[in-house]
C-alpha cells in the first residue's frame, strides 16, 4: 500500500500524565527522548515507592489517569516550560496555579486532587517528578503517532464523530491510508528533519472511551476495534534516532529499504 504527501496535522504534549493536552506549533526531537516535557509529571494515586533520584517505569494504574478517572477530562490545564507553573481550570474558573518545582506548589496541586478525586484515591495524591524521566505508558522513551485516517475509520464504525484527542498522541498525521501506520513497524521514517523508527503498535484501553471535551464515558473504542477490525490498536510508538525540529505541516517520508 502506497502513501505519499503525508504531513503533520497537529502536535501535542501532555506535561502532566492524565491531564489535558498542550498543542504545539513545533518541537525539537532528540535521539532517545520524548517530545520535550511530555509526561514530565504524574499524580501518584496511592504509594508507589517511586524514587525521584532513581526514576523507573511504573504502570499507568499507579497514577491518576483517564482509564479510571474520567473526571480528569473536565479539567483544562496549561504548563509553562520555563517556570514549571501549572494552571488548572475547572468550569472556566482557575482552580489552582502553582510552581511544580516548589514544595508549596506541589502541595497546592495535591490538595486540589485530594478534594477533586476524593472518592477515587487509594492514598494521598502526590506530584511525582524524576529528572529526565517520562511517565509514559511504556518503559522506553518514545513519540506516539496517530494516523487520522485510522481515526476516521473508527468514526465510520461507531457512527458518530470521534475526537482524535481521545488517543492522546504526540504527532497526528494526515495523508496515510487507514491503518498504514502498522505497515511501518521496524521501519524508519523522516518526520521533517528528524528521523524515527516505528517500534510498537499502541494497544488501546478504556481511556479512549472518554470524550476529552465533556469527560463523559460515551463510547467503547477497544470493543469496537476488536469487533470491526479484529485488533485492539490505533497508532504507533516511534523512537527518535536523529535530532530535528519538527513543526505542523512538515512532510513525513518513509525510508525505503530499511528494516
């Protein structure tokens, strides 16, 4: 199956795992790293034993996240990279604004979630950070790529509009046929001036059932994928091989002959 004229439609990062996306015009990709500040922080849901001095991968159920805590989708957040100030808005009102680098700022955020998610907590919520660590759903540092044609195929299957942000990707691609991303496993792709290797399909969980605009759990995406398409995946993870600043509108090319 051929694919040409593929481009980046949009770019996002998720500074705090489980909270709202932050749109980007451009981002600098570095070898072996995520999009800068992606999943930089997480909110611990019950004690995890996470050591910020020696950060290691933990499964997503150890944190507040949309798969179990759909009320997070009702929050609108903004993160300032230079200051690490996080602003959380609820119902168009500022609920908290805090510097996550300070003990006082983290405590303010923790107090907010202790109240907002009180009936879903397994222990006191705690803001986690590990220098250089990403609280990704997978152990290795990757960039997630969503094919918008695949999202359109899911829309046709469910019969209603499906917001691509349900899939919480970093790079949204237009120009590929539906499910073409799966043909790129173990292949290298050029994304603007950067080069990446596609390493894994993304298996979808109940987080995709939550409408990111309303916070309602209104669809069953994983079941639809299995029933209609005979798999449970949408999107792929890719590892950055060569540095480059990427931007919306950049072309995406397939490195032929590389496996």
